[in-house]
């Protein structure tokens, strides 16, 4: 089986001295093609300067069709949706050789200064048949009260802090970003639960070792997730680059992810994590409201404003009511947003509809071919 994203091993380690100024962050926060009257009425700051296309301020470019990219990353979209299951990824994906679920974490983090609530992070760690590693994070689970309540509290703890990353050895940060690079505090604490633990079954790197792969043997990692899981996957990609696997090629595929950090974080993610691979995709389904938070109604005029990482793929209905896709550019619409399009089933259905309309293989066709 060929590598799913044509991932190539990158033996170099980029310079870690990047320090992004407020001016650069401010400029990046405003990069967007010319907005239509509808966009102006409901400002959408989802557009990014991505690895696949460059969208300068004032450009008329609204992105390109994303169907072929969706076909390529379909397995990762499916794994993000399957992360909610408690069964092994091996049962649903033939390409998975070995897999282990981290759940029921003992050393969880306090939210809101310990006044109320704790994090509840769960993630599937898998090794594929091409020796790639996939880390699939669960998102917010409103149907399960005990875990769902903790997930909602994590979503609400939206104060920003410099990024701090851990390796589980000393329980102290082994990487701290420059002060200008900031990310959501609750998301950082949730990732810390599975990177700072000394318990072998609850530490990402130790679980990977238990599955038979040492850190120095990791050549490619793809972090995936839905909703809160997408935010954690984004931070995990940063952790992979700075702490766990600095020489590996790092990919990140999320569906329905909220914003994770400020504009300086998004710039840092593009230059430090994704680098020149372009393996970063955020799938946004129709009128899903979650990708609009934090900063649902605020214009990003401050360096602390939240900004999405590159590269967006928008799934939307065209004027004929047919599902279409767009890679980059501005979101087709940010009006009448809601939660119905946030469900994983809706993301899968929309993705399959786009692929079918483009004459490409859907999940069902791929599964049938395998069987």
C-alpha cells in the first residue's frame, strides 16, 4: 500500500528560534480574498494563507475544487469519525496493523483554576501497514454525560497562553513558545493529560512504544480529530514536531475543528509544523457553527484574536443544490449556522456526496473493493 499522503521522511529539523511579531500576526489575521456583501455582513475569518494556494488580500480567488484532495484524505476523515468508538481501529480499517485506545486517564487537569471541572482526553494511537502513525482524538461527546460535560468545560476554558509541551519525564514543559504564540488554555491542558503522564498506557509516546515503534523510528505522523478532537489533533501535531518526532513528516486532518490559537500560532503552525509538505487540512461542513468559535462575532483586530490554521476545505451546496467543495479562499456562507452539520455522520455524508458528484471513489466503494 502506498503512503496515504505521499509522505516523505524529512531528516532536517527546522530552526526553533521563530519569533513572530505583533505586526506579522496582525497582517496574517487579515489575509482574505475580497468579501461579498454576504461575507461582509457575517464576517468569516476562516480563510488562511495555505500551502496549496496563496490568497493575497484583495484577490478575487475563491479557492479551487477540493474533491481530489478529499479522496486522498478520506481514510483520515473516516478515522476522525471512528475515534468515538471504544473498539480497536483495526476492526474498521484494514490498513491499521496495530492500535491502542488511551482513555479513562487518571491524571487529568483542573479547569477554571480548579474551581470546577476536569479534562477528559481520549485518543486512538495506530500504526498503519506502511509504518505511518495516526493519532485520532475524540471530540465533544454530548450523548455521554460524564465525558461530555468535561469536554464542554474544556471547550469553554478559552483563555490563551503561550504553548507549553511536555514529554512525561519531568512533568515540566520541555518546550515553551515565544510569548507572542498563544493557544487555547483548555485545549493545551487536555493534550497535556496524554503527553505528561508517566503511566505507560496513558502517554502517547509510551503507548506507541508498547505497539512496537520507538520514537526514533517514526517517519510520518498524521493527527486527526473531530470537534474538540480536531483542536487536540492540531496541538498534537505541534507536539510531534517540537517534542516527540522532530525529524518526521507531520500531517494534520481535522473535521469541524474550532480555532486553536492566535494568528501567530497559525503562522508558526504553517512554518514549523507543516513546513513545506502542505499536509494540513481542516474540513468544514456546510453551516457547521463550531469552526467559527472562538471569535464567532468578533473581527480579529488584536494579536490575541483566534485564527484558524491552514488549509480549509469547505463542503457546501451550490446554487443547484449539489454538494461541492472548495480548497482555500473564504467560507461560502456563515449565515444560519447550527449544530446539525457538525455531526460526524453529516461530515461523512457530505464528503461522499462531493466524491460521488466528482466521479471519485466514496468510502462505500472503497470498502466494497477491499471486501
